[in-house]
C-alpha cells in the first residue's frame, strides 16, 4: 500500500540584508576605509582629516556602527556592543 503525502511549502521573499539581520544580528566585521570616504557611507560622522586609514565596524547587515583609528578599538567596540567581530579576507 502506498500513501501520497501532500506538502505545502511557504516561500518567503527577503533581501540579503534582511536575512543577515535575522540570522547574524550578533556578528560584525571590520574594514579599512580612507578617512575622506567616511562621509559617503556614514553621513553623521564628523569630518575627518583626509589621507588616513580608519577602521569601520559594520553590522552583519552592512550598516556602519563605529569609526576609529585602530582595528583594536573597533574590535573592542564590537565586544562592548555584544557583537562578535569576524575577520574578512
């Protein structure tokens, strides 16, 4: 005797950013940026002297959280915010 099983799947559409915020909301990453570029992706940041490398802590959703002059400071800020900073290569 064989039985037929009917299964209905629900498909939910969401952006990669939405998925990241749900799945990895406690993860963060640090990237190097040029000080003169900070205003483009973080308009609330104060104007920085041009020509310097800065370190930006981003949430898993890609939103900048913190800008600083050292990687160590960015990672410490992640820890203070209960985030796990990942290394991207």
